[in-house]
């Protein structure tokens, strides 16, 4: 689980969803929904994303922004053809 701060910069890399929820005192279901809708939490200002290990980026790059990570997650046109 990737956590981005209110300035949309990578804040931390955390263990599974339930542990992340406990750490930030949020419900796991709420974090899961925030990952899907790609919006920050209104309570904390934090943004959450699932970490897709197949993406090519430096996990120690704490200059990574949430928008850049979202760009990396976009499906490529070739992937859409394979889904049909």
C-alpha cells in the first residue's frame, strides 16, 4: 500500500490494507474505496494506492507524486486489445 501526503508526495510504503488502516485509524473499507476512486481522504488528506509491483519505478523515490503514479498505472492500448 502506497500512502501519499496532503501535498500528494509519497509519504510511505506500508504493509497490507488491514495493517495500514489500523496505522492511520481508518476503516479498511474506506481506504479500499479511496484507492478505487483516486481521491484523498477528507479526514486525513492522505491518498492511498495499491502498489503494483510490476510497474517500473524506484520504490525509494519519495519525490514520486500520486499523479505520476496514476499515470504509470494506466493501461496501455495493447492491453485493452488483449482483454477482448
